[in-house]
C-alpha cells in the first residue's frame, strides 16, 4: 500500500468516525464536505495539472482530461457547441479545435495550441473493486467529488438506461422493449393516445415523423420534442405488414414521473447519460458540468473518465482501457465530425432536419404574430378613422350650434 493510499484511508476513517456535537457541524463530515475532500488532497495533487475546464458557446460545459503533452484533450462530446475554449489550471485560455468524436462513448478529442502539458496517467479500470475509494479532481487543490466504486466495469445493459420524460411533453401510453430493427410495444395503456390511434401489443415502431427509431432510447429522444396535442406519424410493423399511424399525443397522467422525480432528488442529471457500451459506476456526486475529467484511484491514477451523472446515486465513467483504445482514432481523423460514418451522418441529417423543422415552426409563429399585429393595426386604424369621423361630426354640430346662437342674438 502506497503512503498516499494509507494516509487517505486513515484520514477518511477518522473523519467518518468523528461524531459532531451539533447538527450544524454535520456538513463538515459529509462525503462531499470540506473535511472529507481535504483527506483526498494528496490524491488529486499530482493529477491536477491534467484537468482543464472546457467552455462552449461562452459557458462552462465540462471538464477535460489531458491525454497528450502537445495539447490533446478528451472531454464529453454532447455538451459541446461552437466555439469551444479550454482553460488550464494556470489560468491560460486557448481556442480548441474539435478533432474527433466517438458518439457511442460520448467522448470528444480537442486540440489546443499548447505544449508542455501534463498527460493523465492511466490504470486499468478492472483494478477498481466495489467499495474502493475514488476521487474526481477539478482545477482547484481539492477534489470536485469523492466516493466509492458501486459496480465494477461492465457492459451497459438496456435496463440500465434511465430515461427522464419531459413533464410537459406529449404522452403515448406504451411500455417498450428492444425489437427487431425497431422498438417493440409490450403494453398499450387503456384510453391512451396510442390505443386511440390503433396501436397494439407486439407492434414494432421503426420511425417517428421520418426519424428512425432503432432502439428505445432513439424513440424516447424523439418523443421529447413534442407536446400535448401534437400529432406525430409513427411508422410501424405489425407482423409482416408495414403501416403508418397518426397519433395525437395526450397528457401525461399524474404519478407517472415519480421514479424520475426520486432519481433527480438532490442533483442534476446529465442530458446524455445512457447507451454507453461499457461503464465503471461509482457514487461520487459529479455534476454534469464537471463530467469529462478523470476518475482517480487512491494512487492518483485514472481508472476512467467521468462521462455522465446518471441518477441520484450513480455517476458513470468510461473505463480507462476504453478511452486509451479510442485515443489513436480520435486523433487520426477517422472519427472526425467532418468525416462522419453512415450512422453519424444519419444522426447529423436528423439534427439538421430537426433544426429546419424548428426554424419553420418559429417562422410560422412569427408570421402568426405578424398577422395578429397587422389585424390589431388595422383595427386601430379603423377605430382612429371612426373617431376622426365622430370628431368631424361633433365639430360640425358645434359650428352649427354656434351659428344658430349668433342668429338668436
């Protein structure tokens, strides 16, 4: 056992064993409190210079992990929007170029014009056992978060894919499972929008409004875009037949979001937090904006890269060996966002189509407002003319009255 590892364990044990005399003091011994984080100061000290802050579109988006001394940095891809800048621990800031994206792992490779950076030191994630302490460094002297490994490195099964429905979104009323090149309907709720449209158990949904839905995650992501009373066209297979159904989305019944509500208690969740091929799960409370940085063992070696805050008690990291395997392709241009493969190209086409549809909706809304404003203007002009006519009539009446008064004199 290294000196650092032994010291951390002794300090952490002492902190956890200390019993505060007042309720107000409990903050000091919380796992994310200052005393506990201070116990891990030595762990993150050596790795601190390999962590950077990634800013996107002028806002903090994620942390980044230095993987090459000459300016190579991996971070969380889905949080990036142009332009991207990187701030080092010493305060220097650089414009960053997006070189590669591994969509499945949600990892992006950035390149900045800097040299002499300190790359992270890796350790196989299989060395991290359940119950082992881990720390997530930031740009400061203390870790952003500390915790323990909850589940060893594993493939991420479909049942591990939590999904947070939009509380204001439209509601179908079905339960889903993975089907053959689509999403299988395993249950249709009575009286729901799906039942009213004619959807049946064992139907396989393959597209929504022209967007392919090869798995439940893609379908749920599509449904996030629509609200109550929107009508969507769902392409599905029923046995050997293909058909389309027009579904007018309903209102989500009360209490259907209880699980997600409980999942979110006390912390924000990452928007992209599912579908990773392989993950190392731990319980350190890493905020979404702090994903992309390394996950360290007690020797200060990175056993993974934090990729998503997945729930109330879990954070997911892409294992070190997975990240290391991706680095050459991310650097080479094979995974360049400008040289996307078929799946990536389809995703980009879908995004472009979504952007176009959004622009059309916004234009329609603007046109509607313009029509309303024109109608209001026409009404005001009509009222002005009517008032002007009344004023003329009143003036004529006044002139007539004055003339009659003069005659009477």
